[in-house]
C-alpha cells in the first residue's frame, strides 16, 4: 500500500509519490486498500457498526444538517464516506484518462443511517472494489495523462488521471486511524458494559 505520510507532511509532492504508477498499479493498490479495510473490520459486530464513539475533534463542514456538523461518525458512516470518495476519484480519473474534462462533482454516498450490519459493510467494500476496477477498465490503452482537473477548494492542485485516482486512496488512508479508534472504543465499551 502507498505510504502517504511524506505527502501529508509536505516532504514530497503528490506528483512525486505517483511518479511511474501505471493502471496495473492502480488495480493492485485498489485491492490493497480494500483488503486493508476488510482486515480492519474483521471480527467487528453489528453493534460496532453503529457504535457512536467519543470524538472531540468531529467537524464535518459538508454535514447534511446542522446537528451533524460536530457529530462523531460511526464505523458505518466512515466506510460509506471513504468508499464514496474513492469511487468519485476513480470515476473522475476514468473521465480524464479518456480525454473528457471534468465539469464538477460526481459523488454518491450510501446514506450512513441505513448501514447497521457488518455484512452491509463487507458488501459495500466489495461493491466499491468492483466499481473502482470497472472505472480503471474504462481507461483507454493510451490514457490522456496530460489532461488535469483542479478541484474547487483552497490549496487544490491540478491532478491527472493517475493522481486523481490515487487521491481517493489517500483520502481513504487518512481515515484508517479513525476506523481503528472507533473499533477500539467499541471494544472497550463492550468490555466495560459486560
């Protein structure tokens, strides 16, 4: 799996991290990320999916309602969020690779309130894996790696098809610690309650 630490610490650029990556690498990195997520939630229960952790840093500027702005995210919420972001990046990367300019967001997130079972998380992750591979399979043999897109947020840099795809993986990797923390809190809570 790619180590994004040096990018997050501004030691190297995103372009430097992605230099030399091929579509085959992106397929492999997709499997590594989804497998990592599945390993993290191995042994999790239905109760863990909806457990509400303590998160004093909770801050979601894109929250659907004012009540959700500082609401801690459940395991189910984090998984549907990260997979939606990775799928959006994969879809946008396929458009760029085909030479089609991106004209805005292309995102759908499964409503987190509908996710309450561990089997749903496993199914969501496998569905996301399949969708990301499908987007990669839509790339032409000679992708348009010169075409870039710059997202509409402060500090965004231009991304081509490769860096766009890896951006989704980076976002997903940034939530791995949060997932571990949620599961740790859920297990501690279960031990205390039991």
